[in-house]
C-alpha cells in the first residue's frame, strides 16, 4: 500500500523536472532580446533589419573582433604566426568553452587563432590578447578603438572572449559590419571560419558552427556565440553564384532555433539580392599600431617625446636624390669645357683630336680647370694666349641653353613587342600594392618572372601593374589570375 502511495509522487517529481528542463530553461534563453540584420555583402545594402541598433550582449561574436585585431597585428609585423606564446595563469583559468591550456604551456600563435575561430576557445582568445598587448584590458581598449574605425559606433568591448561583463555590448548592425570587414579585409584568413574541424596544436577541435555549415548550401562562416544573457547568437555568411549575403541573429532561443532562423534570413537575402551589382568593398581602416610603452595607438591619443629622447634619425630610408641634370649630360659638359680650354691654350694636333679622354681623365681635368679659373695668374696667361681657330672636327653645341630631353628607361626590350602590361588591382597604400605585386609574381612565375613590377600613384589609390609583356603573355597571365579569383586586366601600349 505504501508503494502505491509513493509511486504517483515519484512521477509528479519527474514531470516537474522535465518541465524545468524543456520549458523553464529555453524560456530563460528566450528572455534575451531578439535582433537581426541581413545585407548584400557585395554592396553593403541592408536587405532586412529588426532591432538592429539595440545594444545587446554579443557573447562569443566578440572573438570576431579579437581575431580581426590579431590579423591586423600579424600583417603589420607586430607578431608572427609562428611566434611561441607562453600561456598565463589568467588565460588558463578562463571558463569553457576552452582548449584546455595550462599555465606556463607554450604554443604557437597560429594554433591559438585556430582554436579561437573554430572552437571559440576562451583561453585561446585571452592568450591572443595578452600576446599582442600584454594584458587583456589593454587589448579590449584596442578592440573598441578598432571597432570605431570600422564604423561600429555602438560597440564597446571589455574582454577578448565575450563572456558577460558590464558595458560589453554591441548591435546586430555592428556585428554584421564586422563580418563584412573580416571577409574583405583579410580574405587570406577567412577560410578558418569554414573549417568543420582543425588542428589546434595540442588537439583537433570541431567548429561550433558545423551544423549550419553542413546544412545550408553556400554557407562558409562566420561565428557563433552563447551566454545566458545574450541567448544564441550567430553571424553567418553564404555565397551562391555571384551573390553573397551576411545575416546576423541576436537572442536565439536555442542553437536549433537560431540556425533555422538564420537559414530563413539567408534565403530572404538571396531572394532580395540582384544577380549583378557593383562591388563596393568597405574601406580598410588605417593601421594605428602601438604607442610608446606598449599601449596601442588610437584616435585622440598624442605621444609627446622629450627633446633628449626625440628620434634623431629617420626610421625610413631617405629617398634617392635625383640629379637636376642627368649624369651623362654632366660628363658631356665636362668634356666640352676641357676640350675648349685645351683649344684655347694649345694648338690641337690630330693625335689629341682623335684621343677621347676617359671618365677619370675628364674628372681630373675639370678639377684642375676649376682651380685654374680661381687664380689671377692663370687668367692672365689665358688672356695673353690668342685662341686658335676651332678645328672643323670639333663641333660644339650650346649646352647652356639647350638642355637635353630627359628620358627614363625602365627596360630595354630585346625580343620586340614587349610593350603590354597588366593591372592586378588598386590598393590604399604603396606598401600593400608592392606586397600584392610580389605575391602575384611568385604565383605566376611562368608568365611574370621577367615582367617589370611598378606601383602607379592614382588620386584614389595605388595601382599594382606589371609591364614589359607581349600581348599573348599579358592575356595568358590575366586568364590564369582570373581563374584564381584575382583581379586582372590588360594594359595596352597606348
């Protein structure tokens, strides 16, 4: 009888537990405010938005900015992918999700990047921040400054991993903007976000976004996030044909609900996006680097150096001086002046007329002549000597009044017809254009090995060009580069 009385009670307790798990827990996640944003990644046009400017908790979407700053630091030589990082106690103590790094452990930067982007590891994100700025707090301030330079006006970061912290907020619009910049500013790293798994040095890790990557055709990134305060967040990017759409969701009720909603938004985006649209890449922000003492640079920051500590030597090599008169013309003038003085002082003989002075002899003659001009005695001697008639074989031109036309010869063609070129893009800095030229030349040695690399300054940027090609070689090089999804068009001789 006692067993029969307790049996219903047991079932009531089980039912209450089930109700807590399947109703109360999802409702707590659903309490996070919902926001969404969809854009055409090519043009930046907004295709859908809802509460897109409401400041919310970004959760691990934060790591998109962590990685953006890391990519920027690597590109500008602050740190290298193969630099070995020592894990601090603070980084090792971060809560999951994590790679499981131990205090004092050493690991290459590239593996920390993989763990943060694919596994969304909090300990890896903190280690990256400390490796670049020395402390997570300084790195977070740099993240906020970088966000402002990208146009993310309503975003403030307090840490590198995205765990809930007062004042650590962003919006669906800002995170969509960041996703677009990641794709266009650092395409060489973007493939990280599409990997379903990767080697993180200490172990292989699986992508937190692998379900959407595997289920939605064309999906290739970018980042998931979850905390109780944020709900289930996701910034997703997908490409179909010539179209690319980026969709962002904040405040999802569950990972399944979030993925389904993002799929709906991506479908909406592809339906509303035109097949053909002018590509309008976002402008990459200027690199601010670090201030003296390890603090990163930022807008409104000024570094003042004492006079004793001021830089006395330029860190950049000075520009090569360009002579006002070409060297060949100077030598010609020297030869003429020497010959003229010799003609005035002595009678020219056939032997001396036929002999052509060497560069050394001409220079010595010019030096002695210049000294002679400065002495009164020599002037008297020259005045007393009656100049002889100029020999017919000596022809002098009025060099002082007729300057020769200056020409710049870049390459002497020996094969004929090598007057075509190709353009591989326009870039915001001369450094970037040179870097692209070098990488392109190395990837196309067969066609561009002997081409002349040249950066042309334009009002809107710097053109990266190759010259000295035949028409057939230029055409072949462009077709090969375009097959690799690289910009290229031919430059005709005109």
